[in-house]
């Protein structure tokens, strides 16, 4: 499933966060960065929600649920870096050789 935040004009941060997790798990940091580039206005909110949900899961001892949020948090800097290398249409601007 290829979800496009630009065609879904009513995307809550909750959905955007979970789409980022899906993209990261299925395609990796570079593609997650491409997705983030298409919804850059939600980036900080996505990051904060992931932290909040991770903390909540940890307190409840929901290790399995916490894992997805932790993976997004741990990969966040690489995802942001990858997002800066694409334009708003998702096209890669430079090669990472």
C-alpha cells in the first residue's frame, strides 16, 4: 500500500505517525525520509507523539507495542536527513555515494 499524505488532506498526526512506522519497517529510513518530506509540517508532531506513545507503552510494560515507536525515534535523525535530500514531490535531489 502506497499512502500519499498529499492526497489525504485530513491526515491526523496519529495516522501520519503510524504511516511513518509502516514505511520505516517496510522500506527503510530513506523511504521514510521521502514520506516525511511530503508532510514536513507534521514532522515535529510525529516525533513528539512517538516519544509520548513509547513512554506510555513502557509504563504499561507493553514492550511489543513500544518497539515500533522506539524504532521510529531511534531512526529519526536519519529519516530527517533523508527527507532533506528530496524535494516536495518525493524525488531524490542527490545521490548518497
